[in-house]
């Protein structure tokens, strides 16, 4: 941590949990001189300023982006294309971009559409850090410590730009992995996006019943764990589902087929098939958890 | 806690988490003189003896049941009918029975079939206490403290017998509620049995893939919570699913219809419908959690 900061000026779009924690992590590592924040909500920006997450609220996108060393897009993925269109004309030659979006193919497509020949300056990223709480107040310098961050580098990225973005996430304490954008989206459709959809669906199904209170009053710890992710941000998850809908539909159909199989076993009273399915699941879940999860 | 114990001799079938904690809870409250344990596994019974959960291992069912004040059936529900058949001929006039099964209509039907005119001495119960860990070693005197226990009294129960069984669970620290057996099974199909089935299904679906390691390696905290219940006991959950399959099939079909709706919204790119579903779920989940869950 000796020497001068690796990044002089950093611009963050969206100063909530993801963007705020990125800024705080780099600050804690002594790797930035100035953080400029942009966002939809003046209240959030003011809060980020008060909390020392950003040094000033940006007022001139063109100027700020032109001489920034690093730009992070940390808004819901649905807002990224508009921001890209807005900043594209001002991109300086030395600036690298990364993002914190939970889907990657759509973000890559938007970057190519808007950044055109400068798309090589964009190195997409997905930090895998819990987001049950959101907003600037939830941001922490150590949010990414020992957490995985997936980079999905593009063929047009230079080795140098990938290294710079990797380095920024590593200064935040993250373990950086690489996948292709489509690999990323398939994996996360299965292990993250589908579970969220399923959890939202279960709680919705109970909530719309006339006697929903009776049901909720007897829900216990298994329900609590299963539905914790149903308290996630609706707009963010709408965007993720839409952005990754091809892969998510594939996973959903695969899952529905699995439920159809279980339905048949249940209907027939086929205890062997049920127990076998449960047993395979339990072993896999325990093996995974045994890996320190 | 003054005066003599409310229950002299208690017989427990199945001395794992549920049965063991019941015995320890009553002992801690000073409400029993002797606990006799029965079970399939000599190792578990010996362990329960070593841990002070039971005072002796039962060797003569007829003798032990005839003069017991209280009998608890705490085995997986699939084993209860056999046990009932075994003990039915020996039921003393003063003995009350309860159970710890997660389903009630099947247990009630078995009790009526086997206990016949003595079914009124059986007051069914379902303690809602987490069971991620199982076995005698996991038993604790305070497992039921401030936890709900649902009694599903039968028309043939005497008021006295219901009061005695209620009292036993209350000595363990539980909050006792009452539902009819069919109400109970419908409610728990929705808030417990279906979530378990869905969680097992998700992990199974990932575990059987050729490249399952890639998927598991990027699973994070949302996945961890959603799948915690997929580490539950396969045999126990097989029995529960089979025992409650009518209500569970209804819930499963209702849920599949809900997934079909979400699939249509996703396919059409209908962000409004998705966000609305997620929003209803999030509000309900937060309201529920706000109630101290």
C-alpha cells in the first residue's frame, strides 16, 4: 500500500451498496484520490457525501468522464444502457469502465452498441456480494473482502485494461474469476436468478390468499431461510430477470420438468423416487456447505 | 416448579432431536420421574442414555406402556402406524399419548385404526422446531422454548387428556395452538412441505449436471439460504410428503400455475407483471419478518 494511488479519479454511477462499497474499498486501500458520484436520487447522493463514500456530487458528466481513470456503473442493469449512451461521447483515451451488474450479455450488448469502437475500454464485472440490504447506508469498505467477483472480459479488451479492472476489484479484497458473458449468465440463471424467482413466487402465492395470515402465522425457520431472498429489491430483480430471460427461461423450464417428475412420484406414492431425489440433493448441499459455504 | 412431578413415567419412541428434547425439557422443569426410551437403533438409545435424556432403555413394551403416564411418538411419521399397532393391546386407562409428527391426518387415521376405542387417549401434536440437525446429540432442554406447538385435538379426546398433553408441551416452554388435523395439513403443506420439496428439487437439478461443480462454485448467500432445507433428512421428508400428499399435491399444482404465470410474463418481457409479483412478495415477506420472525 505504499506509493501513489493506482487510480486518481473514479466516477461511480449509483452510490448504493455495490457502488458505495467499491468506492469505500478502494479508499481504504489508499488507491484513489477522488470519487465523484452520480445517481437518480439527490437524497442518496447527499447521504453518500455525508458518509464519506464520495468526495463530491457530479454535475458535468462530460467533464467527469473525460479525465476519469476508472468508471463504475453500479445501477440496476436496466438503467445502464441510458447511462452508457449519455457518457459515450466523452470517453477519454485513458479511462477504463467496469460495472456491478448481475447479468452480463445484455450489459455487453449495450456497451458495444453505445461505446462502439471504445467498447474495448469496458471490462464487465459481477461482484457476488449479498445484497439483502441496499442503499448508501449499507455500503462497507469490506463488502467484497474474500468475495468472488466474476470478470467477463471481451475479445476487444486490451490485456492492460483487464489487468487494471482486475486490480481495482482486488484492492477491494475480492477473489477475481473469469467466465465468458454467456457462461456467466447461464450459471447465474441457475444458482441465483431462478432461486429468487421461485422464492418470490412462493411468498406471492401465500400473500394473495384470503386467509394468508393463518399461513404466515405458522411459517417457521425453514420458510424464513427459503424466503429470505423474496425480500430483495423488486425493480432490481425485474431488470435481472428481463436482462437474462433467455437463460432464465431455460432454467425455469428445466426446473418445471423436475417438478413434473416429483409430482408424478408424489401422485403415485413412489417413496423410493422421492427419497432418492432428496438424498442426492442433501448430499450435494452438504458437500457444497462443507466447502466453507 | 414446586410439588411433585406432573408425569411419573414417560415413554418416548424415537429419542432423537424431537423426542430427546421433549424428555430433557420435562426433566428440566422437574415434571417427570422416569423416562424410558425405545428406538430402532441401539447406538442412539445408548447415546441417549449416556446423555441423560432417558433413564433406561425399554425392553418390554407391554409393561412400559401399561403404567406410563405419558407416551410420545417421536419417530418419522412413516413408522408410527407400526408402533401404534405394537402398543395398542397394552394401553392403560390412565395413559395419554401425543406425537411429534409433521403431518396430522395420517397420524390420526392410524391412531383411530390401531387404538380403536382408546383413540381418545391420543392427542396429536406437531412441534414447530427447526430440525436441521437431528439425532440424540442435537437434543436440548430448551428446543421448544417460545416455539409453537400445534395440537390437533380429536372429537373423542376428553378435555382432561387435551389439558394434560397441552401441559406437557407447555412445561417444555412451548406456545400451544390448536388447529383441526386437516387445517394443520393444508397450512403446513404450504409453508413447510412445499418449500422443502422446491429446495430439494433445485439442488437435485444442479447436482445431476455434468458440470455441476461450475454451478456450485458460484453459488452464494442467496443460494445458501434458499437451499438450507435441502440438507434435511431424506427419509423423514419422504414420509412427510407421502403422508400429506393430497394437500401437498394441491399446493404444488397451485405453485406450478404461479410459475406458469411468471413464465408467460418473462417470455413476453412483461416487466410490470414481474415487478408487481416481486413487490407483493417483498412486502409480505417484510411484514412477516417484522413480526419478529
